[in-house]
C-alpha cells in the first residue's frame, strides 16, 4: 500500500498522500505499520519553519517502533509544498521536554525550511501529498495559521 489519507476533522477536508518508498524505505514502512489503526491527533501551525502544519504523532503509538530514533534517509532542510517530513527528537532534546517528539511535518507553501533556534534540523522526506490535493492543502494550512489547531485523523487507504 503506497498511499494514506490525512483528514482534518474540524474542516471536513481529506488529503491523499503517497509514500516515497524508494527514497525513504525504513521511514515509509514504519509509518505504514502504525496505520493498522487510524491515528487521531492534532495539527497546529509551526512556529519556526514557515508554511508547515506540525502534527505530533502519539508517543505511545511510536515509542516501540523504528520511528523511535529512525534511520536518516532522504533528508532535507528545504521542503517543498506537499512534502511530508518525519523528524524525531529524543527526550529533553527540545526545550527540556521530558518526552520524545515524533513530528509529522506537512508543508503547504514555498520558502519553508527546517531551521530552529537550535539550528538546522533535517527531516526524513518520506511522503508527499498528491498533486491534485495541493490547492486544498494550501487552503487548510492558511485556516490553521489564522484560526488555530485542528483535529486530525491519519489512516490507510484501503483501495
């Protein structure tokens, strides 16, 4: 299965994304294993990276998987619209937060970059929103930027 769906439950918007299995095989496979059950979480606008919806994957779902300290593959600091990056931060690495961070970064606009107060942090580019959903992605990104976080469900495409 090469695709999954990101549904913004508060806005009734669904986006289809395609895995980049050839470029990020470990991250893609580990992520799809998580989707045996849909993941429910929230997405909020990122602070430092530009036009990004930052989606934190639940710790209890990720902690005993290869996404905990993942392989570095298909790294980038300059995502393009539609790119989905996975970035892992261990306990206490980000602002002293005592839990790990499993970030699913959904980029919706140009001129984004993964530069933080601590410096450049590349992410694994492992999936991309399909071309026909990019306009809707940009629109939901603007809604989240202006109105705040949204409830999200990430699920497998069963087709």
